[in-house]
C-alpha cells in the first residue's frame, strides 16, 4: 500500500527536487538577513489573515529566501493546490474559521506528499504545541516571534533533504537487490538449456565409449558427467532460491497441524529410511503463506532426519506465541552444529560436510531464511555439538495480519 | 490379400540439432519400425506438412514432435496452423520442449496439442521419455488411417 502511494507521486517528488536542490546549498550558510537568494522558495500558506501572510513572507524574504506564496483557507483548496503545484514548505495557522490548519498534515500524508508543515499561530499553549509536533508538524512558530521562522524553515528543509537522500538510498538498495534477483533468475533459467546438452551428451559418450578408449578416458568422462549433473542441481536450486519472493506471498489462515500432516506425507520415504520419529502437540492456527510455511518446516525436518547421529532421529516440532511472534521450533537429537557455524549454515551453497558424508547442495536453509525474512520474520539455530540442535523461526503475528488485509 | 502395414512416419521439428540427434537416438533404440524426418524451424515445418517447395515428396507424418521455441515461426504458431488446417489437424502433435511454464503447457493444450512432454535433463530420463512416448503413440494408441493424397 505504501509503495503504491509513493509510486503515484514520483513526478511531484522529482519536480520538487529539480526546483529545490539548487536552493538548499545557498540557504545552508547560516547568514540571517543577507544570504543571497538562489531560486525560489515556494510557500503554501494556510491563513485567513492577509496581514499575517504578508508578515510571514516578509520574514522569509528578509532572511534571504526568494519566497513566493499561495494562500488557501479551506481543506479543499489546500488539497487542490498541493496536487497541482509542488511546494517547499507549508505555513499553517492553527486556528482558522472552518478548520484546523494542523489537518493539512493529515491531508499531505493521505496524498503521499512529504512537505514540511510549520504551524504559525497565535499563542498555542504548550499542550497544543506538543500535539502539533506529535501529529507530524515540523515545528511551530508564534506569530509574534516570526524572526525565528527562517531558521526553523531552514532546519525543516535540511531534515526533508536528509529524508529524501535516505529514501533515495533505500530505493537504490531495493533496486540493486531486485536486479541481483533478476540476474540470478535469468542466469539459472538460461543456463539449464546448454547444461542439459552437456549432461546428456557426456552421458551418451560415457555409455557408448565406456571401455573402448583407455582407463583415463573413462575417468575423464566420468568427471565431466559428474560435474554436469552437480551443476544441474546447483542451477535448479539457484532457480528455486530466486523464485522465493518473485512469486509473492499469499497470506491465509493456516492450520499448522494440517501443514505438518502434509510434511510428514512428503517425507514418508526419508522417515522410513532414517527410522525417524516426528513428535508434535496440538499446533496453532496462524496467518501465513501456507505453501511457504510447509517448505520451511519440511526443509528443517528433512535436515533433522539427514544429520542424525548414531541414534535414530527423534524430532520435536512446536509453535508458541512469544510477544508479537509465532515462534516455531524444530528440535532434533542429531550431530548438532558448532556455534561458529550457526550463521554460515544459512548462506546459499554453504555446506559443512563433504558430499559423500551428507548429500545436498546447501540450498535448503538459505531458502528457509529467505522465506522467513520475506514474511518479516527471522530464523536461527541453537545447538550443543553432539547433542542435537534446535532451529527456531519467528513469524510476526501482527505484520502478517496487516498484510493479509 | 495381405497389405504390409506402412512404416510409421515421425516428424521432428526442433532448431537444436543436438536434440534432433538425441531424440532420433532414443527412437532408434526403441527398436520400433519407423522413419524419421526432421526440420529446424517452424516455417520449414509448415512447408514440409503442405509438401511445398523442396518438400514436394515429403511423407505425411503419423506423429509430430514439436519444440516450442523455434526461429521464424514459433512452435505455438505451427501448432495453431496444423490444428486449424482440416488436412493436417488429425496428426497427433506432441509438444517436446524444455519449458515447464504453466502458461506454455496450458496454452499448448488449448491450441489442440495432443500431449505435452518436457525434455528431461539427464540421458536416462530423456531416453525413457521418448521411448515411452513412442510406445504409446506408435504402439498402444490407434491412429487415424492416412488418406491418399
């Protein structure tokens, strides 16, 4: 919802930047009164008293701002003008005949605009002043202390510029993350086809010429086949990894007991093979993406079965509400994880064992991490080597509900 | 009077010569009596089927394996042409593509594909897929009798 609003108003923001950026350096030097004005300061005044409009603009001009002002007196006029023009600052009287100038803050928020609002008013009283700031006004200036206005405007605009830069940085980071995801997706997708050629034809060579060349040739072909098949697994996993998040999450009411039933069905073969016992008490119903929750639980339980010690695996699955989170846990009696590896195991393609000890590409936990973090949660492990480990993941109860709406 | 059953004609449409070879290899290994023809793009496929230009002597296929991503005329367009042409629409068309995209699969069936087969990524699976496909279409399935043309 938030991003939609931002997107819709991008043109306004960019107009603002084009107009405003040249001014900012010029007004930054703190020279009251005689700073040369470069460009103009577009002011929207919410004011019913023409004399007060004049006084406020004069105070700004005397401080070096080439202030140009529009005046509105009703919420409708205000909304119309902020939609039409781009303003650097808003000066709003607190008490107007028909509305409260502070409401302009609400209107800007609704319109998705970030323009500092200065309350300029007669005696406000401390409580009202605090209320103004709380509700999002940048500052308040008393009408009989207008000398304070220019400095206050400068500060509000500095803060606004920092907000813009911060947002720009965040946008850039988000964009570069998206680019990287896109790259991983395209690369893994497009690599599959040539890789299929390499895999099938080296296999065909192996089949047709085994024992007909020399021992070295057999060995080399075997290496090539093995490498190609491994790469196919990696590319397929990378593709699966890059799909998390691309497909979006569908939040719904999910009965975790049902999820566990499906997980156990899916893991039937592995359960039999490892002679595992999976135990859980009555689990809650949560708001989550069901298929992603299933994927995370299944990955963790499959790992618990795979990394067992000398004893057959006994796995406890639980979920309880802790503060604002649902905290799931998957505890096992397996080989455990040394504390120094508690972070690295979540890194894509990181493995702690050789492929002959334990098969796998090292994708499972990184997919779990990505899924959980996409839903605003976190995942971690606690372990004593030799005494099993417990994987925890927390999904926010509230955030999930908000997004579901 | 006995009539010798004609040798089934299989047309492969694929722009990747490696896949034509591999599919042919799999068909040959199936030990079935069959004759394979191959073309490398969609426009050629249509010329072949309509016996136009250099394909005036082309055999009428009993089964067609069609890749989706083809130069000039895509597999989708070829499929749509074949199924929209009364003279060709009875040919069983097996889409044989690397794509596993749900939209490609559903789209192909909607256009009248008779089967959608994803190209497996290892040799044993590839051979098994082509052979069971051939067993079904050229063995168990009853195909329309070809009209004289």
